[in-house]
C-alpha cells in the first residue's frame, strides 16, 4: 500500500512515550528530519492519560490483544544482505489486570429519577453542553450516592494516568521545560501536601520552614532538631565531615545517631529523604538535598503535577518536534526493522519502506530479539476513583504519600482532585505505584486496606456526608485518628472506593537496553518506579548525545513573536494598550 | 544585576545613549514646564489633570505633581469616571514603584476626600491580594490598617489574616507589628491572647532562631508587663514631702494623703507638696472612682518595687518558656536572640539567683554580639542598679562601687540618700546629668570613673564632699562645680595638679584635698 509519506528520514521514532518524545523534539529542534509514529490513536503509550471510556477501550485491547494482521517476513522491500526483524505486540506487556466496581450499576429507588435523566442526556449528544451541566446538577443533588452509570456519564472529565509522576521543582524536567521554552505548552499545579503513614494514621509532614513553624505534630525541640538536620543536608558538601563514618551505613543508622525522636525519624526517612530502612546514608542525603532544593520555588512542597494528567507531557515535546518540522502519524505501526550488518537501515510500515539514519524505539515497540532478557515484571499499579480525599482538609489538596512498608519499597501514592482536571467534581483520584513482588492486588493491599473503605457501597445508605466531616476532622487533616476512640469514626471517614483498577507492567530502567540492538537503534525504557521524571530525561539526553554528540540538547525555542514570518504583517491591529507613558 | 559581563560600549554607542538621554531630558523639561505653567495659570480642568499623568507614570515620586492633582480634583467636582481613572493611575504608579510613599498616600487621599462612595471593602480585598504577592511591603500593610478601620473590619478577621501571612512566612515584621496594633486596640483581657501569642513566637524561635522578627514581637509581649506598684517611697526633706514613683502616673490617677491633695510634679516620677501641720503617716494613689491603687506609709521603702504584675497562669507559661529556651540554648549556644530573650525572661520573672545568671549571660552576649556591646553594658548597669535597690533598705548610703556601670538608671530613687559611692565604674560626662536627683547627697564618690570632664554635672544643693580621684578630668570643665552651693571639699590625687590649680582659681571657698 502506497501513501504519500516521504520515505527518507534522519531519525525515525516509534512510540510516543516520554523518552521517545523528548528525543524526537531534540532531534527536530536541531533541524533533523524526524518521523514519529505511534500504533495507537492516542499519544503517550504507557505514559498516556485516558478518559474513562478510553481507559475501558485500552483495557479491552490489553485483554484481547490487538489483531496484528500484517506479518510479511519476506517483503520485496527488503534488499539483499538485509534482514527484516519483526516487531512484537506491546499489549502483552500489561498483565494481571483486575478491575472492580464497588457501586451498583444504577441507583435504586431515588436513583430512578436520576438515571432517567442520565439516559436522556446520553440519548441526546447534541445537547452535550446542557447535558453536562445537567449531569453536574444531578451530581450536586445527590453527590453522596454514586453508581456506575453516573461515573460513565462523567467519563470525559477523567484523565486517568497510566504512569502518574511528579516533577521536582528544580528537577531536570522542569529545567528542561524552561530552558527549551516547552513549558508554555503545559500547565501545572503545586503538590500542596506531603502525607505520611505513621502509627496507623495519616499525618502531614512538615517539610518547609513555614510548615515546621505551623505544624502541631512536632514539639519545639523537634522543630529545632528537624530544621538543624535539614539545614545540615542542604549545606552538605562532599568535603565536609558531617557524614564521616556513615559512608557504608544506612540513612536510618545516621538518623539514629542524631538522637532524633521516632516521629522525626519517620518524617525524615520515609517522607523527606523518600527512603526506607535500607537506603544507604549518602543516597538518602542526596535525596534529601534534592527534595529540599526544590522547596519554595513554586510552592511549599517540592513537587509539581501536570494539569489534565501526566499524559500531557510527552505531547508537549511532540508538539515542539512538529513545530520544527517533525512528521507525525498516529495509528500507524511499524511492522519490522530492516537491519544490515550491525546497522538499522529502515523500517517497514504499512507496506512502505522508510529509511533512517537512527531509529528510536520504545520498549513496547521493540522486536523481542532486541530486548533480549529484559525482565517482564516491574511495576504494580493501582488506580482508584474515590468519593473523597484520604485526608480531608479545608481546601482541595494535591497529595503525595510514600506509604512505608517494612522491609520493602514504599508504595508511592498520589492523590489528585477535580481542580487539576483529572476527575469530575465530588471525586478524587488515587494512584498507587510500587515495585512488583507478587501482583498489583497483593502488592498494594497494605495501603488499600489502611486508607480506603473497601466494602461494597449499595448506593442506598449514605455515609457521613463530606461537608460535616471537614468540620469534624482537624485542620490540615493532620491526625484524623489521633484519639483511640475515634477509630470507628475513622473507618467511616475513609474514602469509599467506587472503582478500582490494578495492573502490572514492566519496569526496565535498571536494564542495559543497548546490549542486543544495532548501533544506530536506541531503545527507550517505559515508566520507571521513581516518582519523578529524572530517569526519562537522563535517558533521552544520553540517546541524543549518542546520535548527535556535538549538538546542543533542546536549546531554547523562540517565542512566536520572536519569529519574523514572511507574510503580510498587517493581518490585524497591534495588540497593545493605547495609553503608554507620554515620554516613550 | 549580579554577575553580568560588562561590555565596553563604543564611542558611537556612548554618543547615541547620550543623545537618547538628552532627548528624554528635553521631553521631561517640556512636560514638567507645561504642568507648572498650567498651575501658575490656575488651570483646574481635565486637561491639566492629564498633563501630569505621563510624568507620574514614569516617576511616581514627584510629590508636587500629586499635590497639583489634589488641587485640581478639589476644584473639579469630578465624575465617578475621573475618580476611577485617578485610582487607576495610582495602581499603575504602584506597579512602577510599589514603595512609592506619594502614590500610596494619594490613593488614600482620593478615597478619603474625593470619592463620596468609596468602596473600602474592595480596597481591603485589594490589599489582601497585593500582600499575597508582596508579603512584606510595609506600605501596603500601613495602608491596610487605614482601610480596615475605614470599613470597620472586625479585629478577629484582621488577626486571622495576619496569622495566615505569618504561617506562610513568619519572617514578616509588618504582620507581627499589625498583630501588636490589633491587640492594643482591642484592649480586651490580654491574658489568654498573650499566652497563645507567646507559644506562636516560641514555635518561630525553634524553627529559625536567627530570624529576628518573632523575637522582637516577643520582646513587645514581655515588655508590656507592668510593675505592680507605683510608689517607692515617701519622705520629708526640709519643709517638703517628696513622693518617689517607679512609673509615671496616668492622667486619671491622683495622689491623696497627708491632708493635702495639692501635689506638684518635679519630674514624672517625683512629686512633692509642702508640709502641713497635720499628722502625716501615709500616701495613697487613687483612680477616678476613688479606688485605691497603691499606698505606702511615710518613710517606708517598698523593696519589691520592680516586681512585675504577672498572673499565676502567665507565670507558669513564662517559666515553661525559660525551660524551653534553656533547651534551645543547649542546642544552639551561640544564638544571640535566644540568649537575650533568656536573660530578659529571667529578669522579668526574678527567679532564684537570677542576677548571677543574667550577668553571666550578658557577658556571653558581649562576646558573641560585639557590635552591640555597649547596649549590653547599659542593660547590665540597669540590672545591677535595680538589684541593689531591691535588696537594700539602707536609707543613708548607696553602694554601687565597682559594678562596671556605664549608665545610670532609677537615680531618682536615691533622692533621700546622704552618702553615694559610685566609684570604680565606666562612666562618661553624659551620664552626669542623671545625678540631679541626688537632692540629699552630702558625700559623692566618682573616684576612678573614667571621667574626662565634668560637663553636665548638676547643681546638687546638699553636696559637701566630692571625690574625683583617678579620673582624667581636663582643666576647662569644672565651672559646673561652683553651682553646688554647699560644696566644701573636693578630693583629688597627685596626678591632677593642673586641675587642682584650675579649681583654686575658680573657687576660693572650696577646700581641695590631695590624697
């Protein structure tokens, strides 16, 4: 089948995941001819964000596998001395999928009226605008009771991330977004709350100076100790000798030597250093430094969260790539890679031969023989739609919680609310990520049981309503279950799971992906375990510098107004105020 | 602009810049002349108003232009639209210079005098918005105080607002200061507020002991504690009765007693009346409802005069603060503010052995904060003198020898003493005027006090013997002594021959003893 895509490129990128997109943008930015393909009809691959409906579709495809019909091994497009290597099926990489509703399909009794209205709106898609406001109204009328139909009606208001991640305010991605001027394509919110789980309750971790001042969770002496310790870590330089003798010990051992209270130990070790009991001391200090250096740039915690979900970020880089001439084709799969000697010459896609100097592949699109023995296991993920926040406060919060588990990696939990446009009003979205040990359900169980109400909600009985609840919980939600007798109450206060999705996917960040590939083929890992994007940016940079060692990586892109276009400029009136100071 | 490479400009660039500057200057002169000409022609119309707008938007700090605008506005009886334009102009000017006194003032003036339907509530929310962006702009904080009182915003709301600002960054003098204003204005029972404020300050102190703002607020809180008693002593000198106070009397208080309410003021803390033949045995201070505030028997001394009025509950809180400061100091032994506050609290509470502790720590403060050494010296002098007064009821002799005094405090409490020994201290002539209270003093020793002249030495009516040994007093400065009518003897040492000669030439009646 012929199409009108040009057939020669300097770089072909397959898959629109984070790393692939950064590399595509960087190559396009320095003037390389880039073709960027994705077999899906959406951007991001395993880094995508979905509406509820799109998620269902994705799950179907994961379960059933996509029909891949074209397996032409010996095409006439393959020349002598060349070998065609088939590309596998990405959907085999998502497994252990468990989906569960905790609410009825439709609300009984009083729900009849609403479901009638719901169907009405569904039936008349032309009135989508009215329909939406109407459904929001229904939501208001009866926002303590939920049913599947209601969630599905509001499905377009979800942005459900496959790979939820945060950005360190001074991390490499933020710096890259700024230096490359790509930041104008995205919007962010500050994470405004770091929680931790200690002695069976949620607590707000004081991490900035203002937090330490305001918190009532730590005593006066603890405040000083905490500030001293944090200052020490910020000012730490390798030549200093504060950490002498702890080079081979764990961060925990170092903190113990400082005679910190158990409370402080917990805050520093699990929340601020983002470590666990076995993290080496110097690694922990480095993480603490990273955490603290990002504080205060945009808010009171070190983290930013992309509005409309993390799936926006790869698209920002794709957009830059396209602005500089990159060619995009979604819903277009590569069938095979053509290799001669130890070099990749071209790809075959949809019956065309597309030549390239460099080929960049996401792991999900890589031929099995390029991957070698890359581990299949990796991440345990959970996505939960909740009826309220895990810790209610006056204002809507955006929360990071590293849920510590004895002897294991912690479970990274991100909770986002409607103001970040990832879910409709009245609901919260909770993401859990951890290292896979067994499967997602088992691995995430401790956090799910501790934080969430997992009984089936029949849609008739309403639990304590959210409004009165916020007056019952303490401000900041700092100790929801501080009193022993309020345990039962806390049980009721726990958010109800409305919908849960568990799955596992591979984590290849620890694996050397260049082992089994031709020299001009570059593999990109999927989402890694870490909460941030440091790994993806680092990998993209290293791939780029392998391809173009002498070129600058994503120099600042000019603003539109900086570009002089060779068109008639009298297209519209000048956009400026008429009352400038007279002197000028 | 830090760390910018300076590039040498070429001659041509220089000249171009010069021309540009000249052009601007020309324009400025033209514009400002235009404005002034209009002003001399008494033009008070919209055109005149427009004429200074551009100038102010470039430089909002030309006060004269604002004043001309005020004149115009007063003549114009302006429409709502003109008023809004005027307010908009101040907004624009504040963007140019957020700390322009005149722009802030003008805005306030317009709303106050021109805008009959001024929306102060809107101003208040503007202030809130502004302070969220520029949290430490004291101009806006000051303006907010005015605005809040205009729209009678409840104190609670304003306290809540300052609290929010302090919670987001407690290093904010303006916010703390506003709290102090709000509490003073509320005038309500301050006990519980004081306690909760103290714990707030404590939290700031432990979070960052090197940040002054909260410490200074704490000083204000402690400093508001008043001595519990007024009267130190009542006694007779010749035909007058003198009443010595520790603090000056509020206007609504009166002195009563001795069958005579005709008391006159010698000094805010010293009152006197002529002796009547009535039996005199006590003096009282009463308020306007004749309630007795304080009273004392004739010739008695109140020894606990420096005790402060601290309730039991507050005392408990302050004691706990002393303990936590001790802990803080064990973690940060060189924290100046922690140490100073510790000293202040010890002195406020007067716990056992407080004086040794205070002096020891003041000594340390002088070492870690050498820039303020003299301040600490004076503080030490005050503590020493107060301690002596509180622990001696000898009415004849004052012993403040060798205490390293650099300043005098409470000298009016020595009004009745006959022998006063101030030798071996580090004084200067600027301190000497404080000796004016020593009305009964016969023998005064200023031996070895580092004096280099006697300027400001007061006329002491009873002084007979003055010891000036071991000072470096210059010859030209002893005329002051001739004003002391009863002075008979001045004691000098052998090194002061020149002084001796000078004294001889000035006063033949004074006996000069050389020791």
